C-alpha cells in the first residue's frame, strides 16, 4: 500500500542565504549597524584569529533583528 510522504518543498522554501560582513570584537552596536548598512549585509560576524593556532574563532553572529530587539529591550 502506497503512503503519501510529506512534501519537503515548503520547508525548503524557508531556507535562504544570508549575507554577512566581518566586524571587530570591539565594535559597538552602532558600528555593527553601520557595517551592515555599508556592506548591504543582513548580519555581522564577530570573530577573531586565535593567537595560538591562527584559526578563526567565531564568537557571534548579530542580525539587525537581534540588535533592534536589544535596543528596544534596553529602553523599557
């Protein structure tokens, strides 16, 4: 007996690529927003190079939405 499998296309429709730009660890929230604006990016990645291994260490990814939520929460 044949079974109907769920259609994977709706889930795939929600997947999309984000563009991001690097930001220094010491960047302020305003600087992160400016970096996103000038690079037409949707997020900034906060990373640094390890002094011991010289590998990139990703600390965080900030989106406009994260920053806006943070800013609004700090006003309350």
